[in-house]
């Protein structure tokens, strides 16, 4: 593993006090929540050090916040973002929930594509809206696609007013193509639906995949679209509580600006986010290269130790979606891996009913700890069989 990312040694990692390293007893190897095990990028550390040494721990005032992201978007995705249309938020889900509340009526339907990030369900319910499912289509070889017939039918149901799109998709790891997104845009325009795009994993698109920001499409549905992103996944800073929203119209930006008191980001998060997008791209590319190796390593390890587990390497990020239905471990194989193997994965059913028999494994770590995780999973299976 590249020295710039740190050693990922267990002794050092167990000194961390984040939820990943404190939720379970010390004998459990945590490979569940979306935190990576790498050291922070040096410019991010420096930005935080300068602030703390200056006693600069007050409320955020994100002056100039949009410029680093706009430059990053132009360089990475050829997306022309107006910096003034980049709005600072505490996190993606808070922003999405606030916009859903603002643009839909109580009880309105909100379309999602399960299996999908669990807060899509919980935050929508807390906002007093109802979930309308348009499940992803899974091909025989295990690859997932958007099911446009299902999306069209869901958007056409009575009272549906918004669509939450996850791109890159968590947990299946797909990066939707420009053609995919244009079809989604056409459907949303036809049905007059708001489109809220969670693009939090976009900086971690891996080799062979090209992320297409939804608002780069130059489609008329942009008037009812908000794109959400963050440095939290790409640079491993979720605890600093800062994300961003990008709008394409003055009216939509005013909608967010009116809600600024409900969407206050962390001051440290703002500083770290600007340092990440603005000065930490070399570190990001080192991470992407490591994750590229890790996804293929996992494929080989599973083929040797757990050949009955289905796995399609993700096109983005560090989350592996594992089909464990052939293992005979029930709806929640993660529970068996934890109990008998002392390795913690994310339970598949939390991503929707389509996740029964599945589990999500975090591979944002060293090759050695990926090997350890798979070894513990195989041990759990052997113990269960015995």
C-alpha cells in the first residue's frame, strides 16, 4: 500500500474514536460503515491545524466555498459550475431532506432505486413523505441497471413529486452513463418531478468508469434538479460535517438560501472541504489507485475462499456488495459473520428488501485487512457448517 496513505495497522487504527472503531468490541474487525482507514491528506490536516492553533473554531462563513469545487468539477468532469451556485450544507442527507420538504407536500411520494443507501428510506419517512420503489434491475451475471420502465411507472403514480437518484450508486457501485441520466432526465421532465442527485461517491470513480454529473447534461429538467456532493467520502472526512449542493437556477438557489439556518455546516468541515477539492487531488488519486487494486484483490480472495459469494467489482468507491444467498445464512448474513467470524459488515436488509441475503463490505483499507476480513468470513461459514 502507498506510504502516503498510512500503514492501516490495527494497533494504530484502534486508537481512533469514530463509530467504525468503537461500535463493536476490540476483537471484532470493523468493515461496515463508510469510513476509510487511510491517513488524511496533508493539506486537509494543515487547514485544520492552522484553524485550531489560531483558536478559529467558530461558526462557518463559507466565503469562497464554491470556487475549489468548481475548479475540481471542471478539471475532473468537464462540468462548468458557477461557484455562486454552490451551497454549503452539513451533510448530503440533511440537504436532500430539507429540499424534499420544501418542494413536496406532506405525504407526497418519493421514488428511490433499492437496494439503496438506508437513509434514503429513513430520512424520507422522517420528512413525512412516502417511499415509492423502482428497484434496480439485476442481470444474470450480477450487474445492476436502472429499470426505466419501473422508474416511469413509479414517477407516474398519484402524488409522486420527487426522485432521489444515487450516482455512483451505494451499495451496488454502478456509475450511471450519460445515456442513463438523459433517460432519467426525460422521465422526470415528462412527469414534472423534482430530481435530487446524491453524487457523494463521485470523486472515487475508478478506472474504466467516468462519472457524469447530472447538471452537466444541459437538460431542461435542470430547473427542478439539485445535485449534492461532499468531500466526506473521497477524502475520508465525514465527521467534519460539511457537504454541498449545486443548483442550476437562481430560484432553486434561493430556496436553499432561505433555509440556511437549518443547513449550517461545520466551520472545520468548510475549511477541510476547500482544502480537499482545492489542494488534495494527488492524495485522492493515490486512494483511487489503491481502491482499484483492492476491488480486484477481493475478487480473487472470494474466488478462493468463498466461491459461493457473488460479487461484481464496484465501478466507484470502496463498498463491495456481496451476494451471500447461496451460503445458507438467512436474510442477514452479516449477523452470522459478526457472531461467528468477529468481522462486522453492513446488513443487506437495511438497503431494502432486495438486500435480503446480502451484505456490504468496506474495502477502503489495506490489502492485509481485506485478506483478514475474508478469512474471518470464511471461518464464520465453516463454524456455521460445523
